[in-house]
C-alpha cells in the first residue's frame, strides 16, 4: 500500500512522511502572505489539519505540493479577510520622548522570521517564471511591501513571481480564470514596483557570513553597546529608515534616526546585543541593563545592509511579550518535532512527532538563555521545549 493510501486509512506516520518535506516551505509561504511568524505558524497548522481531513478528496491531478499550496494559500486569504491584525501600540518606553516621526507605518503586525526556520525552504527548485531571488523575497523590506497589497494580489504575486507557479496552476488554486490571474498579477507588480523603486540603485548587501558583513555587524554592536551615537550614525546611509512594529513610528534620514537613538541613550538605557539572524539578515536579541546590573529581554533588532552601510533598522520591541500573551491559556495545536526542539527534561518516551491537537499549553517562561514552553499531552505526560532559541 502506498503512502497516500495508508494516510487516507488513518496512518499518521504515512501522512507525516507525505507532508514533512513541504512543511518548512509552506511555513515560509504563509509568513510571506501574513507578515507574522505567529500567524504563519497558526495557518500552517490549519493547513496540515485540513489536508489530513481532506486527503480523501485529493485526486492526484496536481502534485501533492501544489495541492498543499492551494490549501495554505486559501487558509491565509481567509485569515487576511476575516481577522483583525496585530493592533498598533502606544509609545510606552518610560523616560524617552521620541522625536516627531517621518510618518506612521502601515504594517504594525509585522514580525521577523528566525533564520533557523529558513533551512531547507530557500534552496528549492522554483518554477521557470519566478522573478525574485529567494533571499530577497524573505527580506523584511520585501515582506513589508507585500503586506500593503490587497489579499488576492498578494497571493497571485507570491505564487507567480516568488514561487514560479504557472498561471493555470494559480487559477486552479484560487478557483478563477487564467485571464483574471494575469490581470491581478499586472496590478500587483505595478503596486510593488512603486513601493520598492527607491531601492533599485542600491549596492547589494555583503554576502551572509562574509568578513565584510561581520565587520559592519561588529562595528554596530560596539557602537550601540557603548552608546557612541557618532559611531552609530557613521554606519548609516543618508536615507536610512527605522521602524518598530507594533509601534507605528517610522523615521527616515540619518539625522532623524540619530536623534531617535540618542534619545534612548540619553535616557540611560544601556543595551547588550546578542547576534542572531532573521529574514536572512543580521539581527540581535536586545537586552536592557537594569539598575541591579542584570539584563532583561527588550526585543529583536534586524538590520538591512547596502554595501558597507546600514540602510534599514527594524526594532521589534514586543516580539516575546506578545507571543506570551497569545499563548496564555489557549489549547495548542502545534506539532512538536524532536529534531527541531530541545527537550530540557528527561527524554523518556518522546515521540518523533506528537499528533495534531494532542498538546495543551501550560506555561511559557522567558529567561536569558531561551524561551521555555511547557506542554502537557492528553495522557498526562509533560514536555518542556526550548522554543525559538535563535530569537535570543
């Protein structure tokens, strides 16, 4: 009996073998569409649950991968049309009076995606009509630009220009015509082009992990941790841009960004930056030093580079706190992979994959070494997992 027949008969291991090769790329697809790591994880779990329940209706006319993308895309479209997004936050940093912003952001729900979740998702063969490099299409600037597109334009542009599906495949996924797909794609490309035109003549960033990138990162860490505002400003391009979802403030220009950073430093805030990566870019877990000398997690900084300068900074001040509130008291439908999660308790009887819906959230603890999630199975067993260590 083949895997599909076994999965249709209720074999969970067969279903896992069918879907696991596509899990990571589907998660990244949901992230591109929704701009939020947490929303993407929820959409992925809904996609897999729908696929499990609907496998009997898979006719094999399209590939399993295409069928899963159809489910995931429509799940994301439902989310975009029916769910209120992450709300805008009021300025709440005590002792700091921010300068007047250049403008207010349109995408307060934006969250970074840890590079640990990109492994295996960006080196897949794309369709012949893909227009964007995979590393470019996961950058924060690109994902931000996508979020202002109408939902259907967003879906069509990602499926056609990022993933390279044929127009006929996209039409089948969205239950529309090829002519409608082409017309929608034309409008989406024009909108995206207007949003991204200012960066067309920029120098490319240095290669990830290269000595050039390492040098810029080291200079930024040294300058920021020592509150050397002149050294920070010297690393910025003239039109550097800074945003801080879910706070709506956005600042553009070296002088204004310098004033914003100086305001943080002048208020006595001292930071320790711990290097990580998100969205294929250098990122830092930011820890604020308290009066007793201890450091407390403040959020995640993600920087964008052009040549040997920084031309974009995203300050995600509420990544951990929002996730903790969203998890609290809710039933988890996560599938937890032993290969991806670090078990901090005894490893007895840990299955390779826990069934969908079999875990209930109990607690989340944030520490200097990681984010620990405690889950309990319906059988009463307790598991603790180190969740998203790359964010720290």
